[in-house]
C-alpha cells in the first residue's frame, strides 16, 4: 500500500490550555512516527512524499480570510492562543490579530505555530496526493498519514488540533477531477464537525460520522442525529452519537448500518477519516474498541468495491498506535 507522509510535520509542536492551565498535549509528533515505524517494520507499505497541492484547491474548501490568517504563521515567535471569543456571530473576519484569533479558532487546544502554513499544507497535500492515485483506477486504496489532523477544521475555523480539513480538500480534488458522488465515513472517536460544515449543503458528498455523544465529549456543539444536511444536502449527512464503553460488537453493528447507507448512495469513491482514538486504551477517549476490533473494521471496509482514500485523523495511545494502524490497515493489503 502506498502511504503519503508529511516530511516537516515535526516542526509543528503544540501545547494546549485546559481550564486555564497550559498543558502537554497528546497531539505529539511521535504519533505519526510510531505509526510510520510500525508500517516500515511490517514491510507491506511504500512511503512517498506528497506533491504540494494547489492553494486554489484549498481555497475551494476554506475561506480566503481564514487561509490568510494561517499563512501569517512565519511572523509568530511563540504559540498563539485565542483570547477573545466572537460575540457578534457575524461572518466577516475582523481586522485585529487578537480578534482574528477569536474569530478563526474555536478552542484553546489548537494554537498557531511558526511553521503552521507549511505543515498544514503538507498534511493536506498527503491526502490530495493520495486521492490523485485513485483517479484513473491506479490504486484501489491509498493511505495519507496526515498530521496535523483535519476533520474538526471548518470553512473558517481551526479547532480540535485541526487547521486544514485534509479529507475535505482531497474530496474536493476528486470532485474537480470528475467525481459526482463521494462518501466520507468518519470513524474517529470525535464528531467531524468540520467535514460536516463543509459539505452540509451538497448532495455530491455523503458524510457519515460515528462518534462519542457530543453531550459527553468534544466538540460538544455538533454531532447530533438531528443534523441531516440542508438545501440540496438534506438527507446526505448522518451522525451516530454513541455512549461510552462501546465495544467491538456494538461498534460493528453501527458500522454495518453506515455501510448500508453508503451502498444505497453508490459513491464513486470512499474517503475514510480514520481515528484510532476509539481504542480501549486511548488516554483522552472512552470507547472500548480492541486491536481485533480495528482489524474487523478494516476487513468490513476493505471488502467494499469502492476505491478508498484513508486519511489519518486522531489517536493518542502512543504505546499501541502502531498496532492499531497495522490491525486496521493489513486487511486492505
Ligand atoms: N486533552 C482529534 O481527535 N480535547 N481531535 C482536548 C483533552 C480536544 C481531538 C482535551 C480533542 C480534539 C483530531
Ligand atoms: Zn478524535
């Protein structure tokens, strides 16, 4: 399997503020290094550097003001956290940097770093380069080992360790290259509020997310069953919020229902936002998916007839992340 790896991701190192306390984050560079080592040791994976993607493509998914805000990263000498929250609920990016941070970042877990534009673009480029290998039936499945993750990033906001929505940008690339119907299945522990936001009004993309009940876990504001899409997108967004301690058998049932919805839609491509934070030993999450569970999930998805783009999202159990990735990925080989 071909794997796209972001060459400068380690330049992006963050801290997070939790309840006013600056704290070591679980979103560390080691996450992708651990996965990379496990895949290299296995031997069935070929690593490639991404081609840096067109900024016009990124601009089809994210607002221009937001991208300009991220681009100014060279100027930042330290981590920049938001200080004020936007109280106007208007849609225009404000002029002052303090206000911009409040407008374009929705939590205190996702600071700006000095190399952000470079590393965020490389992360998105992994997903885009991988998607390009699907076009023309060159590959059945390609894996983007993206970092930073992407699925919480909305059209104009960073959050949940995400800045650019890698899966959404790759999906837009497939649309630009002729695809009329694409299904995105998000199996990260957290609701994909960003991906939902970006494709909420279109029927060209079916978005399905299986995640922790937002009444209990981040991102708190979205991920409810009632969010079904709007306008032409009505009926093309599905959320499966779940209680804590969900086990393999219970998860597989929900996965099978999601697959039924995907089959009915008949997409040309399947994009899977893969998070290993539903793992039983994840330090910040509360599902009970085992290594065998990831293997079963991988088996179900690999059986499908669709060309598939796998995009890495979350997953924080450094000790077992390599095993999680191998359990999930080997059925696709
Ligand atoms: N340290 C992704 O999995 N929660 N983002 C922070 C615990 C934020 C998760 C509090 C979780 C964001 C891509
Ligand atoms: Zn997550």
